C-alpha cells in the first residue's frame, strides 16, 4: 500500500482470504464466493461484514479482469477486513487459550 499498489494489495488480500478458508478446512480450487460462504458457515466473520465481503469480491473481480485500478480507500477497506479476519481466526484463539485456563 505504501507504494500506491492498491490493485495488487487488494488482489493479495483476496488470496489471503481464500487461503484462510482452505486452512480452516475448505477444499482447494474453489471460487472466492464459495470460500466466503465457507467462512460464513463457520462463523469466522461477523454478519455485518457481508456487504464488505461483497465489495471485496467485486473489487477483486475488477482487479483481475479489468484495467481500472482499485482506489486507495477500497484497498484500505480490503486490507482492514483481511487484518481482522486473520486476527480473529489465528491470533485471538491462541490468546484465549493461553490466558484463560480451560
């Protein structure tokens, strides 16, 4: 993002979201929407994020199939969602297990 590579950053985040779904048990070689559905089914993001995920899907399609660049604001939103998804899926469970005796 610091190099103004907003399209590349958005495409990378989309790929990270897909890989997160696979690491949580989804099959490989599926489309983005299917991975989002998988994450949704496992309750790995808040329902209020669904509209943002729709935007990420659309922006990712644009980045992959059209010439128009992703805007800085759109890239920031995609990056922020990806950050929170990774935090929720990978970091928070470890912290809870480490800090709360089971």
